[in-house]
């Protein structure tokens, strides 16, 4: 019987990740190569221009500033690539079941306690409710049709209110309606909530909410594309 390998899983290298990020983004923006070349040229021109503007103007000084311009251009190109890849990611996630959980688990950082699994779900309609707990209070996020989400959202609000009395409870709905929050603005909206809970109280609230939360890990995962596969790979 073959023994299991104890060698750590080999992660893709830096350039491999850049190549994957480029391929992912170019699938949506065919003009990406020209945009990256333009960003690189802008950096080079800025560097050379500074070399000619700062006296005394000497060839070695212009060359050094030109090299600095190349590095600046690479930075511009990387920033552009990252922002465009983020736009592609949100476009692919928009309307996809489970997209909210993906954004909550990857976009809020350590200051918020979240999960990529819903705290309430309707397996028949794929409507789901998610929860985030942080310094801004408790945020309940509905994913699906508002009319069908009413019961799920109210049940979660009552459950939280029982164990977190006095803590602000905010309800958000992900969608494209006038009163909805678009998936691309969800993380920003949550993080912009005013901080009303101190750190000590937050730890106690998280513990109490977890103690009454019912596990939904055994519920069937809504059919559809896995939102984690739509995430743009980021260079490390």
C-alpha cells in the first residue's frame, strides 16, 4: 500500500500567478495588453522627463531616472491589472448563488466574523441569508428575491436580538434594485458602518451568537457555478 506523501503542497510561483491573473482579466478585456503597455510607457516617460528636468542634466542621471521610470511603469501596470481583474471578478459573481458568502469571507478582513456558508437558506429557491459580526454591529445580508427572504431575515433578526440585546442590527439585500447593495459594493458598505461595539463586547456577542446558531453545513449547496472559481488569482 502506497504511503501518503508528507511533502507540502507546491503553490504556484509569482510569475505563474501573474500569468493566471492576466489570462483571467484578458478574457473580459481584450484590449488589456495595450493598456498595460500604455501604463508602462507612462512610467518610463515620467522617469525620463524627471531626468531632464532636474539639473544638472547628465546622461547617467537620465538613464537612472529612466530605470526608475521602468519600475514605476511596472507598478502602474500591476495596479491597473489588479483593478481590472477585480471588476471581472465582480461581473462573474453578480447574480451567482453563494457569491455573497465568497465576498464576506474574503473582502472584510479580520475585523469582521463571517462565513462563506449561509446562516439560513431555502434549498428550493436558493435564497440565502448571511451574517457578519463586527465593530459596526451585526449585519444580516439577504441574497435572492426580497419577498421570499422576509421570513429568513426576520428569523435571523429575532435570533440575534435575543442574545445581543442593544447591539445594532443592520439588514442589507444584495441585488441591482434601488434599495439593494450591488455585490461589488457589499464589502465597502459593511466596512463603512459606524463602529458602535467595543472589542470586549464584540467578543462576547460573537460567542453568544455562535452558541445559538444552527449549523447549515448539512444543507444542500445551491446549484450553480462555484463562486470561488470566479475569484481573480492575486500575486503574492
